[in-house]
C-alpha cells in the first residue's frame, strides 16, 4: 500500500480515502494471487466459442469480493464471473473485473490486469487498474487526478492523427461484428502512426491515461472492462465518449477514449 500513501493525503474527503484504500488493497491482493499462478497449468472453462475463464479468474474474484466486503460493507459488488444483471443502480456500486485479459493470461501473454471501480449513481468516483507482472498500480479519484504508483500521470499532447498510437480490441462475437471492425480498421489505420491490439481494455485505457497511447476504441464491452479506465482517462485530462460522441457510461456498449485533442478527429473514423 506504499504505492498510494502520498496520494491518500491529497483526498480531502474521508470517504474517498476509504474507498481508494479499499480498492487498492483488493487489487493488490488479487494481483499477488494472479502473479503466483501465472506460470502454472490452468483449468479453462469456455463461456463462448472463444470466451474463456480460468480457475484464477474465479479465485481472484473471490479474493476481491472478500476484501471489498470487509473494507466497505454494504456496498454491492458487480463482478464479471458472478454478475447476473447489468442494470444500473441509484446508489454506490463496485464494478470488478478480476482478470481483464484472461485469454492473454491463459496463453502466457503478459498483458492483463485487475480492474476495480466504484460508481456513485452512475458516476465513477474511484478507479483502480493493477498490472501484476509489471507491478504497476494505476488509480484515480474523482477530482484528485490520476496516478501510477503514486506518481501523477497525464494524457499526451499529440495533436495530429498521423503522430498517434491508437489501440483497439476485437469483440468475441466475431461473425456479427467483423464487417464493422474491418471498416473501422480501414478508416483509422491509414491515418494514424499505428494501431495496437493487446487484448485487455482496462489496461489499454490505463495506458491512454499515462500517455503510452493516444487513443483507444472498442465495441461490445462490459461494465467491468471500462469503469475504472474511464475515470483514469478523465482524471488524466483525456476524453471518453461513445462512438456517437455521447457521454460515456460503463453500461454503454462502445467506447472511444483519447487525449481529448484527437477526439474530434477520431470520432468520424470509428463511426
């Protein structure tokens, strides 16, 4: 927890400090578990044709749920492996992805993270993304900025698309979405420096927030994929919307995140 000590003092609201500490403690505990299991054999269960879950997803979710319940009793939790409804709620809600990038984890590809966010009446107030292999803890509190391992981060100042590195992701519903994915790729790729597809939306959004990427877009995502990263990008000075340009919600099905400067240039391409 030494990664957030200086940042905790910047939060003048006692609730915010409590929530941030709770989210970070849960993320670090789950990350430690994931890191220990990374090079071990995995038990894989298929949720769809190419959508898989491992025993580590389940164990990580259990660890996070136990930690959050202990630190913030009374706040409900929507977690990927046990979620039964995507309906929004009026009060506070934890949204958890215990292992974003499960396919990468299962194949030994080192790009995955834990994602935890707290929504208050649909608005993000705390967001944490932890990459266990690199030991990078990204976190943000509404109104207090975004940080990486207690160091303030911000989006890039890139103003021209041709100088931009942009990331995207591919939906699990390949046949239904392939035409749109290819049209977007044909529109975006010739106009930017390059496109990356690494396979963990929460971590892609964290990389927009810290300036490693200039933008990110993807469709057919779930709330646990985007809730924490949404706040990270906003608090780092960036912009997040739907493909139509409407205000974003983690219950939106598509997302465009950028450094803000490039947003008007990217919107018509992803549309």
